[in-house]
C-alpha cells in the first residue's frame, strides 16, 4: 500500500464509479501539498479513484511501512491521519 504527496503541480481525481453515463463531469483538483491514497494505508480497500495529471507534477510515493515508522515519532500527526480517514468513510 502506498500514498502520494504532491510536491508540485495539479492532478484531477475522479471516482471510477461514474453515474454520469460517460460524460466528462466533476472531479477534484488536488494541488501541491495534497495527498492521494492515504485511506488505502489504513484500510485494505481497492483504489476507487482515477487520477490524471493536469500540469507537470512532482510526486513523492510513500509506502505504508515507511510512513508508519516515521509517524511513530509524531503521534499527533498519526492521529490526524486517522481522524481524516474516519471522516472520509
């Protein structure tokens, strides 16, 4: 499992489960400083979002084991991640 941190650029995230009958509608623009895929680090859900780059991007891929190891030193940030995941569910 992994997540991506956007260092530079913009991406467009859309649900794979479209109810718009193929029309190109909606989506979320995520900019530098944003995170993609963090919910998959805490739960074993398959990815349900497709992501396309809108501009030239620089992304940092973070594996689950690396993140959890690092966050042991920052328990308030780990708790913040867990709270964010609960809101998304």
